[in-house]
């Protein structure tokens, strides 16, 4: 895992109208095996390339904060993939 920066956001959920205000430390890394996230925290995982992710985001709802965090982590993801031999 490598540090990928930080991001702060303040987004209102369109359904609940609650405001989520966060300050996140971002990390990137390569996965050697299958992820085993806590099912109480994460309902679904997927390994996709950037084109597939864009299609997924167009087809179904993502959290309001996801695009902000994705944009903040993109440079570190590009550097990681470029250095990985993919």
C-alpha cells in the first residue's frame, strides 16, 4: 500500500438530504488474492478497468462522494498501474 493523498468533501445525499462531511486519507495498492471485506461494511466488490467503471457509474447509482474520492486518487492509481507492468 502507498499513500495517495487526502481528500475532504461535504456532500448532501439526494435521498436523505443528510450531509456527509469527511476528510479521507487515500491509499492505493495491488491485490495478490481475493479481497475479503467485512460484509457489514462492503456489500459488493468488482475488479474493473476505467472504461468499465465509467459505464457502471452511468448505469447505476453510486454514493454522492465516490466521484470526488475517485478524482482525488486517479493520479496515484495511474502511477501504480504504470509502475506495475500492466
